[in-house]
C-alpha cells in the first residue's frame, strides 16, 4: 500500500474508533470519512461495507479472545476457565454500542464479512464449554448456541441496563453450574 493510502487507512480507522466509541456502530460512515478529512469514496475504497470496517477494527480483539481461550484450556480449571472466557466475550461484544446484535446476526449469516470471526469465537467458547462439561463442572444440557445466546443477553444488559449488568453476568455464570440436589 502506498504511504498516502496507508495514512488515509489509519486515519479512517482512528476516526471510526472515535465515532463508534461515541455513537455506536450505526454512526454514519460518511461522517467518519468527513471527520478524517477524506471523501466517502476513499472510505468505501478501503472498507466497502460497515462490516468490513468493523472486521478490521475488531481483528486484534477477536484474535486475542481466541488466544485467551487457548491459554485457559491449559492453565485454569475447566469451570473457572469457562467463566473467565464468558466475561471476556461479554466485554468484547460490548466494545461498541450495537455490536452484540451485529455479531449475533453475523453468526447466523454465512455471507457476512464477520461470520468467520464470529464462528471462530464461538468455536473457542465451545471448546471451553465442552471441557467444563466433561469435567462435570458445568451443566451438560447447555449447547454452544445457548451459551452464545446467554453471552449476547449479558452483553445486551451491559449495554442497555448497565446498573444491573454485573448481577446479570453473575447469575448467567452461576446458572452454568450443575443444579444442586
């Protein structure tokens, strides 16, 4: 990439982060380009869709979430590892307002530019869930899809009911443990 194109690319990413932090993922892409001092054609040349922009912006954090899962598989007891990763996944899904809905939609849409990243993230969680289920530390009647619905629910609570979000996440994680008899 040419030096000027690289500068434009980096400026767009910086402005997108600022805009998404302030207004959520549905902020105007044209406004992002304008704030970067560039035309919208430059933005769309680098990022043809909102998803492509988000995919680039989230690349490192999604990769880190996968790396965290791999490390937890070998360093923490199974139940603790799953709980730690669930907390990290909820934090990731709330990086920007509105992101959790897009991630869940992308998980179901194979044509989505975020689908591979979302299925990779789901696979990481699935490995942790299955390990915890095999060890008997978490209930065996929870599927990976249900786990992700629970993560999305906790992320939604964090976004829309922040005062209750910590308790919602605690109850979610406690609910993964086997029922006491």
